[in-house]
């Protein structure tokens, strides 16, 4: 089985994003938001059958761990109530996709975060996502301000209510920023990769893994700058007398394979132990074109893994085994959702 641990619903029916715009405008005008739009099952089916499901089939993958559009989370818009209503709408929609296509999609929730608002605010949505929707993880935005980095670092006890819930439910978090509202950053070009690198560095310089020995985080987009600069992080850990970086982080931190060229994948697999790498493509996502050097889509990351000089066993870990281990509820959820599909 090939499990893609990183996919977003970038193709949702138009009225979903349309309502989001109306909601933000209503908030600005000090008015209540309009009622949520109606979306039929057929409309949702159409966006998936011609989108992510079609690409899964073309590329030979089986299951996508699926969450709301990351750039669309927009935690910097409105206030805590705006974020709550939007997260609720987005997660419900992911649940509908997973109900319509139970063999192909398993849900991960976005959180109703807002800059300066305690993450305690996210607890009831996490409970709903896991308890009612059967989701297996969350996306945690380390910078709800959208590129201004106004909240405490992930090392701070500020975030501990979320970490406690993650451990309680046995769900990992993918560290994933949303759109940048700071013009210095390009959302998917620099803000995403910065978010990955910053999140890793905050966690390595923390006591989070001492306080939560079983907690698990996925650093997406191949870990941002981390694998390429592994020597720098090792040296920083050594200078700070934190011990060996591998001992410090590799029980708790995992990297996905959303790296859009073969040399990058080769480096990731050379630097990071195979047990800490999870297959992912983030399709249909930030980079949608075809690489003229290969004639294939940049984000067809399975092709790169296929070409790595690794054993079949190691590739099976990357494609399936590691995801089942990191997402503690995944195997049971696969069985439950498959039973429903029959
Ligand atoms: Zn993403």
C-alpha cells in the first residue's frame, strides 16, 4: 500500500471559498457571517474524482492523508470566532470527502488558531475531529499571524494544551504554516519552508520531547532547510550541550518527501534515517507543472523514491510502514473505512 501523508483539499467546490470571503467581509463590517453554503455529495465527488483521486490512480498511490487547504487556513483573518467557524466548515468538508471515498482518503484536521489566542481554543475542535470524524492527525500552524511570528515558539508551554491532546488521542501534528500576509514572504516559496525550518529548530531547542516522550511531529516539504543543513543543527546542538541531534529529535520528528527533484530526495534519504521519512507529494498543491528536464510533474514524488538506491524493505517503510507507525490511529482507521467501502 502506498500512503501519501500530505494532501490538501485544494479543489473544494467554489462556494466553500466563496463563503470564506463573505465571512471575512462580514467580520470587517462588524456583521454576522451569512449561513454556510449548500454543497451536494455529487459536487464534492466531482472535485475529487477529477482531481486528487485521478492523480492517485495515474501515479499508483492508494491513500492520501487529507486535510483542508493549508494556504486557505488564513489564521490571521478575523478573530478567534472567525477561525472557529472556518475550521469547523473545512474539517466537516474533509469528513465528507473521507465518507464518500473511504478507501482513498483519511482525514487530518486544521485548527481554529488565531494569533495571540491561546491554543486551548483548539481543544474542542481536536476532540471533534478525532471523536466524530475519525481523523488521524492535525496540522499545527506555528505562526498564526501569517508571517509576523507573533506567538511564542513551539518550545513554550503556551502550546502544551495541544501537545497534551495529541498524546491523549495518539495523533501526530504536521507543522504547517498558512498563507503569508507579510509581503516579504512568498507563501509556498519561502514562508512554508521557513515555517518547517523554524518549527524544527524551536522543537530541537526545547524540553517538549522530555515532557511528551511519545509525541510525534511531521516536518513537511522535506523538512525545509533541515536535512540540507543537518551538520549545522548537529553542531548547534553540540555547542548548546544538548547531546547528539539524532538522540534529541529522531524519536519524535519525521520528515515527508515533498521535495520536487531527485537530487533533493537523494539528499533527504542520505541524511535522515529511513525510519524517519514518510512518503508525501502534497498533490494537488503548490507546484503543478511538468519538469521539462524529466517530462514528469514536479510533485510526482513517487517517481523519485522509486529511483532511490534503497532496499525494497526500506522503500516499504517510506511508502507505508512509517506512516502507520507515526499516525497511531491510521491502521485501525484504514480497516474501519475500508469496511465501510465494501
Ligand atoms: Zn501542505
